[in-house]
C-alpha cells in the first residue's frame, strides 16, 4: 500500500515556475515508477511525465518536454515536478501516481493516486 500526497500548487503568472512535490508513505516507494498527470475542467486526465524506480529514465508528454522536469529522491520517498515557462494551458489539477505498469502514459499503469494539487497559470 502506498499513500501519495501532492503539494506545491498555486497561482503563477504565465512564464513563471512552480515545483510540485509528491510525498509517499510505505517502504516500497523505491520499487515503483512514478507518474504525473493533469486534468483540466471538462477534459480527460492526461499524461505529463514519468520516472522509473531508480530515477535515471524519464518520459514526457510533447506539450511539456523541455519545460518540465521530473526527479525523485528515494531516501525521502518524494518525487518532484519542476515546471518552468508555465503557460495558461498548463492550468489543471496535477496528480502523482505510483505503479509498476510498462505503459507510463496510461492511467492503467498506476495503482495508487494522490488527491491532486491545483496549478493555475494566468495570462
């Protein structure tokens, strides 16, 4: 069992930066790949990026590649999402997830989800 709690969301002007954190409970955190997803009002949840268990492999959606960076600290049971050059279209609730599936861009690859944190980038 893994419990996930996101933090770090907020309101920022377009072009600004935010860093989201996702703190995990449980001693098996380091065995899971971690993903970030987001969901805007009226839209489906979409993949943002993911990182493997050891932190040396990452994958990103095309819309955020080059602007967002995922990292993790297994000693702290925490995964991060650094978001730079934010755009109004990045506005959404951001979720972290833990899983062992191979299709990182699919919600079905993840077994555990956090409650989400709101990110708003104003124009």
